[in-house]
């Protein structure tokens, strides 16, 4: 089941207090980035975040769910209505997230 653009819009509005939040469509779902780092995504209209230590600390009882078959488990964020909590969560995660991978250069003839 693909995620709806309406849910993406809702989550992005909840995170609108943070600068540099971006999203990218990927196979019917949406990847979410903060200041260039991937922190989670919207999968089947669920907000899932990477299980880095700061996220696990802020979401100690969060269920771990698979975004899709064969993927690594992520933390389900159930407090999507709490704008302040979402902003705190994403900013707390930032330093623990891996740096973006450099883009591969295409071959030039």
C-alpha cells in the first residue's frame, strides 16, 4: 500500500518549524531528510524513524516495524499530532545520523 500525499503534507506541516526538512518520493513512499540527512520516512501512512540512540531514548516504548519487506526495523512514531515533540525528536537525532553518501559521478565520454 502506498502512502498518501495528504499524509506527507500533514507530517511536513508538523515539522514546518524546522528549516531544511525535505522529502523524496520513493516507490510509492516518501523518504524524509533533515539538513540533508535521512532520518526516516512515511511508509503505508506511518511515520517511521531510524532507531538511532537519541530516537530510542525519546521513544522508549515505540514499536519497531518494518517499512517494507527485507528492510531494517525502524521506530514507529505515534505522536504525529505533537508538533513540538516531532521537532525535538528530529533535532535530537541529527548528530547520530550518518552523513549522506556522496553522489556517484557518471562516466563522461
